[in-house]
C-alpha cells in the first residue's frame, strides 16, 4: 500500500491544489482503517450497489448506485438549493482563486426530506449519522467547476488544528447527482482516468482513506466545467468520530 501511495503522490504533484508535505504512508490510523473495512462490507452487500474495479496498483473503494433518490426528491432538493445558495467556500480562497466556482447550500437537517435522505445514506453506508457533517447542496451553472482536489484534510495545514477536534479526519464521501446538465459537469478522477457522468438520482460513495487508514491520494477528483444547463448535487462527508 505504501508503494501505491508514493506513486500517487508523485503523479499528483503537478496538479493544482495539491501540496504534499507529510507522507501519507506516515499517517496510518487503525480507527480509519476499521471504517474502511466496515463500510466496504456494508456496500458490498447492498442490493443495487456496485463497486468500481480499479487496478491493483491504484486502490480505491468507489461505489455507484442508480436511482438512490427519486425524480420528485431530486426536484425538491434542487429547489432547496436554489433558495439558500451562496458562493462555495474554499480553504485559502485567495490563494486558490478559481479552483471552486460553484454555489453551495447548507441544507436544513430538520427539513423532513433532508432528514430522510440523510438517514437513507447512513443506513446504506453503515456509519452512525452522528459521524456525518450536515448534508450540503451544490449548484454549478455554465462555466462553473471544482478543480482537482481531495476531500480528506491535510494535517499539516493550519485549518487542521481547528477541524480535528470536531470529528477528526474525513473518511467517506457520499454524493448524489440531482440534475443533469445538457453538457459537461462530469465527476473526474484524473489519477484513475475515470469520468462519471451526472445522472439524476445516481449516488457515488468513495473512501478517502486507504485500507490502512492513511489518506488515499487516488481519490483526487474534480467537478468538470458545466458546458450547458445546470448541475445540482448533494454531498455528505463522514468523519472518523462524532461530528460536533
């Protein structure tokens, strides 16, 4: 696993928004590794969910499920996003100007539909809901994108001291496409040479950690520019401990 990590670090160094410092192989964590195993077991046995088969030297736990939310639920969630959207945040936004140009919306966890989708995700992945950050919506209009980035936290960065006490590292990501743009807007994993098209109701789930509990650089991904229409998604990030 360490060799695969090292290779990914070398391949990713030329990509924007990637600043390796502490080697990932030195960040192994038994707790995160156990979440890697338990969630994978839940998803491997979930009806209608299939796992992307990657090369052995490019390990990633990536799952896809169609029609995770209904057409009516997609429409209602898109309306909620439209009503509460704001420019998407980004760590060190001035330094990384243009990396993330979408709109975001912190969905109300007490809204009945939001709570229902949140609970459905937790049941599928087998992670306690308390480990999850609030469900967030995003909207991408024409030309908007989120360039190559990882969802895990870089522990050498200043923000880690603030974020670590509130649940620690991000372990798993769950993302649901709600609206289908006319053109563009795929979720791209550049180190895997993989593009996943935005299909309404389609769920993606991936592990931001390696099986040994260290950050997985192969999960580097991007929301490619929308070329026509509008793209909507909701995203759920799970931590290694209770999020507070």
